[in-house]
C-alpha cells in the first residue's frame, strides 16, 4: 500500500474496511480519487488509531462553526410556513 497507494486502492474490492489508514497518508488521496470517479456510498470504511493533523483542524473548524450557529436567532415558524404566510 505504501509503495503504490493508487494501485492498491484500484485493486480493492468494495465494500472494504481499511484500518489505521493514517499509517499511509497517501492512501487518503488515492481513496479520494477513486470516490470522485465513483461516488457510490458505502465503499470505504476508514479507521484511525489517532487523529491526523488535518482531522484535528477540521474538527476545530466544525466546533467553531457550531458555536457560531448556536448564536443565530431561531425562527418562530418553519421556513415553509413563512413562504406561504406570515408567522404570528
């Protein structure tokens, strides 16, 4: 897998579980390319023994977005109701 990540991923029969994928970071790009070509869901289940730096940054970004979203005012009625009539 480490010497030819693209060839390794191309030769896999899906669905497949790849454990501790962080050990060969180039696998992530190879998997992305394959999924971009065939976006069918459920092809790959990836596990990480420890978070990658990219995952930690994404998690931090997601937490910040959630914090920002938590401070938005809520609607008093659903958007579909607003389109049909005024709330109140």
